[in-house]
């Protein structure tokens, strides 16, 4: 753990540096606030020992500058003489973690420093709570008994215990993130964070900041420093969803990180290190992207050590009944409705349909059906899917793009051309829907 000691008394700085180093801490020192701020721009610290009365920038001024930087700012332990206890209390109001009055016992100082570092660790990981709560609400079980799915599960069992990069390939809605989550759950890193990033959801500039973090003032509106996902995921697993949409300019930086574990925040000059296991996923043909110069071949080989191909739902039709029953139970419980099963006609309709949106579309259809259902059994009339499967509407052997375009048009019609609603029904974000509309020349 890195500690910064800020005090104008040189003997005191030297003593703390020696004693904290003996306890295994890495210690940097500064004589006043301006010098300390320069050190903070160069590296991150886990705790700061801060004197209040100093020449130049005093402790309170230093605290006020740090107060708005909750994520990047480490906990501050204020050190004060007896005559300045009131000032120390004011520092506490400005966000100090604790304070000690000089002279103090070294054992007491070490206990407070240890607590502050633990507080820092918890603060760094608090941003994971929302993501983990959402994750807990979703099933961690891969539903189905088809031979295609059994093949996926067998590959997961082989890949999970290792630290080897995994590339998951499959169409949108097939459950690639669930596969990634399952790999993590059965890995040696399952007590550490699982951090997910959708590469298609952000611009290149924002994506670099999201992955690697940025320093305060690195760009317009960078009012405070920010840890990147690779930093937050240290010791855990980083899931890069839609890796095929990663901008070519950012791919070299990602490759460097994957090779060495080293990275720099945007606007920073200090080399940081993080140890993560990488899982990537894509619904695109990466070989085709490589041929078009849109994806680095060396990055592909770095990610593609173990490949897990997730089958589409139309390739494992025997799983539709089990999946639909699972989703019915899930949403009946969530919506407090006494819906117990499907009519024979409804079940036949579910199995006959070719599900261009895959498992995600099936879940959305069952959720809406549970909402609409007025009895204890789900009827075919409750299902918002056409009686004739999309594949038959399109003719023999339609391409995946033809199926996707037809499906998007149908959902847009159902949503009365409301793109926000359509993106919800499709299970994708609005930017992804916009890109697909542009791709297929669909104007609204």
C-alpha cells in the first residue's frame, strides 16, 4: 500500500518513512500542499498523513481541493498539535478520515493507517455493488440440455480454472455474458471483481477513459481523477463485450496491457499495473474485420487462446421449452402472478418460431406474455410473435442479416417506431439500434 506523508518537519517525515516502510508500506513525502498535489498527479496513494499547519498550502486548503475528488482521493489522516484540535475537526468536516494529536504513539498511528487503507480498498470497490446486485438478480445457470449446450458447458469447465484469455463468439442475445459470468464463477478469481464493458456503447475517447481511467484535467470536464476498469478489476476478471467494435486506435493500447499488465491513465505519465483475467465476446466475424483492416491480427491471437462458440437458439430448439418455462417462473414470481404453464398451442408456437433475437428475444416475449395473461395458463394469444416463423417469411435459407433486418422492422412496428421502446424490446442500447438502422438503411 502506498502512503503519502505531508508535513513541514523534515525529521518527522524521515521518521514516518522509516517506520511505515518497516511495516511493508511504500512511503512518499512532501513538505507542503503544493508539493503533495504534484505527487498525487504522478501516482495514486492508499492513504495520506497530513499536517494541518504548514507554510505554502496548508492542510485545510489541501483538503478543500481534494474534497470533490471522492473516487481518486485517498483517505486523509490529519496530524495536528494540541493547539490546533479545532482546526483538525474542521478538516474532518472537509472529508478527513481521522485525526491524531501530536505527540502520539507509533502503535496508534499504525492502527489508524491500517484502517484507512482498508477503508480505501472498500471505497474503491463500492462501485461494484450495483453491478453485483444486478448480477445476483439474473440467473447464473445456463438453461438447456441440448448437445450443443453440453458442448459449451464442457468447454467452460476446461477453461474456467485457468487464467487463459477466453473469446466467446455468438449472435446477439445468445447469452455470451452469461457464459462469461459462468467462466468467472468457476474460476480461481471468483472472489474478486467481474467487471464488464460494452465496447459498442461508448465513443473512442470515452472508452479509453473507461478502460484505463484518466487524471484530473486530462480533458474537458475531467474535473476529477478516475480509476479505469482495469484498475478496479485488479485481481479479478475483465469482460470486454462486443470486442469487435473496439476502435482500432485503442486496440494497440489494449494489446500492450494484455501482454504486460501495464497501462497509463489518460493524461497521466505514471505506468500502473493490474493483474486481470480477460474474457472477450463478439457477435462479429473477427477474421473478416482483420481482412478489412478494422481489427488487429495480433490482438485477435492474444484474445483467441480458448474459443467458446455459443449456438443460436434455432440451433438448439430442444431447449426452447425448458427456457420458456424458466422465464415464465421467473416473471410470474417477480410480477406476483399465478401463471403456471403454457397451453399446448402456445408451446408449439414457441418451438416453431426461429428466434432471430435468440434467448434474449424469448425472455422478452415470455415477460410480456406473463404481463398480458389473465388466467393461470399462458395462451398463444398472449405471445407477441407471428404465427409464421420469420425464416419462412423470408424464403429458403435467408442470411443472418436478412433475418436481423426483418426482426428489427417488426419490433419497430410493434413499438410504433419509438426507438427507445424498440431498443428495450430488442435488449440492446439505443446506440446499437441506431447503428443497425444505419447499416440496413432503415429510416424512421
